C-alpha cells in the first residue's frame, strides 16, 4: 500500500533554496560562512539562551556537552531509560556510565524521585531528555542537581518551542543540546546545536568541536574532534527558524484536533501538564494493551498511514542489560503501547480526521 500520510516530512517553503544557492554562488559551502553565525545568533535569541554553537548532528551535540564538562571515566550520568539510544551511547563514548531512571506515567518524562534515588558518589551529571515534546519537571530536577552539586544537561532535540512555566526548555541546563534531523520541528537534514548561559563553557565546546585549533597554524592543544556544521546546512537552518512560529502553531493545532477526536476512546493521547507548553514534536497515543499496537499499525499502513512505535527502553538493549540491576515497569509499559501518528505541518484538518477515524475504526 502506498504511504499517503508519512509520520513526518519537513516544511521547506521558505528561503531554504535562496540561502543555499547563495552559499553555492559565493563558494562558502564548508564550515565557514556568514550563515553559521546568523543561525547561531538567531537560535540563541529564539530559545533565550545567551550562547550557541552549531554542530554536525544532535548526537554529537550530546557528546560535546559531556566532553566540555569533563565527564569521563569513573563518572556516572543519570539518564531516562525511555529514550532514544543515542543518549546513553554518548555517555558511554565519553567514558562514563549511564544510570537509568524510571518514567512518570502521566507525562512519560523522567521521575525526579528516581533521579534522587539513583545518585551515588560517582554521579557527575543528570542528562534530562524532554521526550516527544513534553518538558520535564525542571524545578525539581534543577533543585536535585543544585543540592548534590551535579551538572545538568538538557537534551532538547524533541522539545524545541516547548516551555516549562513560560520559559523555553533548555533554560536550566549547564548545556542544552538540539537536533535538526529531518523529522525534527525545524530541520537542516542533519545538524545540531549546543547552547549555554556560560560564555566560558560555550568557548570550551567550540574548541572541542573544532579539533582543538589554536591561533598558531596547525597547532592543536587538546584531544578534540570535528563536529562542525557546514554553511549550507546553517543556511537551511536559518530559513527554517524564520518560520518556526508558523510550524509550531500548525503542529499544535493538529495535536489539539487529535486530542479532541480521541476523547472518550480507549486511546490515551499525550497531553500536557498545566505548567508546560507541549511542543508536540510527535502526536502520540497509547493503546490499552501491547498486543494491540502492531495490529493497529499494520491496519493503518494498509490505509496509507505510516506510524512509528516508541523507542525501546535503553535498559533492554543488549549492551546495557548487564550494567542495569533495576526494573522499569512504567517505561516498559509506555514503550510497548506507544504509537506516533502523522503530525507534519502540511496535514490538513481533513487529513487528521481521516487518520484519527481509521484509528478509531480499528476497535469496531
């Protein structure tokens, strides 16, 4: 069956071609050029964080934040188990050990009580991930980090535009990281950003992403990597950022329509707490029983509707099974019952009604 409704596709109707052609015409196509600085400055302004530096992807952004905070061997970093595997993987690549925490059923986010329980003498940082666009309980998590003198990193890959108590997600971290993969709220194809309120930390991140270069030609004073973004990539990002309010508004309208259509059904739509603004990176539902999920996905696919299951809890992955001694029944329940529905900005109200109607028809 042909897919008529993909889970996501970017909205590329602004200045993307114009800015990329400008890069080609001027020959500024690599990691130098005016669009990089423009994208960094405009992005920092949008999320209301003083400093930003571009990177090649969101995974590199997480690793760069860990390295800039000098997190490594013998350190532990607390992360959610219900998370895309890149997050704990980057903790391991830094040399540290990921320590998994349970989820809250009502928000699908990290449980602050479990964060507190998992702190040990080796804990160096808490790496918050705002799953599927709903911000975590940042007051409690920040308080826990401050009380225990822990670094706080916010992975905002899925929450761009989301807010906690009227402040952009990302405001609480020593570092905050972002992804601009093709399915993200704004995209550059591949790409990412690291932000911080600290000029010193962002300078350190820039140094480490840029092979440790110094003012002396071909002299490098630290072990570093190349995580740079290209000027063409930044050009796309700048054009996308110019339309972010329009994109977020449409995604929210789609989500609210889904939520209304699923009211009173057996499906749980991902809502939002009163003190947050959900970015609705994805429009997601939980089925009642895990054995319903795959048949529903197959049924929707037969009607041209693409879906995605939720991430597997990281503690169930082969490389993490032996290092974990805890159980995570809530994370496993959410993961086994979750479905992401089409939510790209070009969906019409009629499209949303059709998709929700097919979901509801499956139970009849």
